[in-house]
C-alpha cells in the first residue's frame, strides 16, 4: 500500500536526513526540510543502506572507484570491496520497498550509497569524476522508474521542491487510480480530472495522453496501464513554466467568459499579472479561479485537480 495506516502518503528518505545517527562517524545530517515540511505531509520510510547491510556505526568511509558506469564500492583505508554485497542488498531492498509503494524518495547528496547525481567516482590518478550514482540510489531508480526522486540539496530551491511535491501527490493519485481491478470508465474519469494539470506541464504530451485514453478499449489492461502510467509520469516530470501555467489558467478562465462581474474580472486580471511577474505563486490565481468556477457552477472544470494546488509549499 502506498499509504500508511493513517492514510498518509509514504516516501522513502536517506535515514541520516531524518536525524538518525547512522553516518560513518556516528553523526547525522538532519535536514530541516525533511524533518519539517516532508515529515508534516508524509509518512517517512528511512533507509540507511550502509547500516542495514551491516557496516556498523561508526565505520570506515567508503567511495566509488573505477568505471563511472559500473563503479566499485570500496573502503578507503582497508580497500575492502563492498560492491557485490551492496548491489545485491540494494536490489532486494528496492524490491521490498515496491511492496510499500513509496511515492517518492529523497536521497542524501554525494553519498557512494545514496547519492543520486554527480557522486565522485575516484579514478586511478586519485582524482574524482563527478558522474556517479550511489549504488542503492541506482538500484532504487532501476526498480522504481516512475517514482519521483530528488537529491536533498536540490530541494532547497523552491521550484524544484514544489515540482517534487507535485509529482509525489500525482504518483499517489496514479497508483490509487490503477489499484485493484480498475475499470476503463474510472481511468477515463481520472484523466479528465487531471487534464488541466497535465496541460500545464506539456500541452503536447497531454494531447498524446488524450489519444491513449481514446483508444483505451483497444488495449489489453496490463499494456494500457503500463503505457498510461509511464506517459503520465513523463508528462509530470516536465517542469511547468510560468507561460504554461498562464495558458492553462487562461483555458479555465475561458469557461467563465461572460459570467464574471467587472470587479471579479479586474481581480482575476490583477492576480494573473502578479503571477506573470512572479510576485505571487500559482496558489492565489488557481484558488480565485476555483472560487469563481464554484460560484458560477461551471461544471466542465469544477473538479479539475489543477484548481486545488495543495502540493505547493508556499
Ligand atoms: S547517506 Fe545513506 S548510507 Fe550514508 S549515512 Fe545517510 S542514509 Fe546511511
């Protein structure tokens, strides 16, 4: 199940970021975003590959070496090679986390086990190539190709943070839509409610998803599920731009054409202008449009997920 017993969405996280004292030196790397916003919103599933594999704490440091595509994981002092054990454990642990259906994973940067991008891979001359991926992070990404992943250091940037949060909630909705013995009609409905959100990420990919939905009856259920889930998450992975949002907000506003009072119209235009100039977040114009849509009973767009951007942190 992708939700905890209390209904909270689960996400995985490198254990040291939650404050657990699992680092090589017995310390932690408590991250304020992880212990604050993410812990408030999600059920955190902490994983420390190095402790869980039995390296102990404190322990000798380890590093990636050799081939950047298939690096070895070796201890820096004794030279002990942990590659085979870590690869095997990482594959098994990632498969076990599939049973949990975590809807995202936040990894500790630079770690030879957990780092997601640009992890140093030490070469024969002793110099690092910043092109590696920690062995556990690599195994998790292979086993969970659609799950949103982020490096803790990148989440400090508000747009990257909001995009990650948005994808986590989207993945949770997607998992629930296809849970159990789903019906075609329910998926068509799901897609209809997601449409404006998908448009804000990529109108072109949204049209491709529309075509997929139109042909749903021609697919075997398992093939459709695979294709739709992949195309949906690939669309959500495109980071939305201000222009993309303005076009989507404009499409929704078109449904209100002729129904707004001059004051309502003026207020909407002001908020759209503030949003265009990046003085406010999407929340204000989306919520105002949601109010107008409800007030004027515009049923065509009233249940669009886009009109309730609960994923935004600010
Ligand atoms: S980075 Fe990963 S392996 Fe290292 S202490 Fe944190 S959770 Fe453990």
